[in-house]
C-alpha cells in the first residue's frame, strides 16, 4: 500500500491534503486554474492509482482553484 507521505508531494498539477481519512485533491496549474494537457492527464492516472491503493483514504473531495471548478 502506498503511503500518503511518499506520494502526496509528487504531483505538479494536484495538491493533496488529508485529515482524518478525508482527502482533498485540488487540481491546478502553477497554483491557478488547471490547464488541461497531456502531462496533467498522465499525472492524474498515476495519482488516482496511488490514492485508490491507499486504504487510509476514506473519502475524496475533488476540487479546483478560483472559480474554475
């Protein structure tokens, strides 16, 4: 099982925060609204594999930045 501390800071387009099993995934590009592209798409596949394999993630909130989501 992947550990949160091992993968939580390894994404360029996703900020991960977790408290009491609640994981918030904030989609962004350089801290602003997400600009979709091939790099972001490839990263999402990896991130969802990591998040889904970690049983400590009990609930996921998927959000964006500013008014874009």
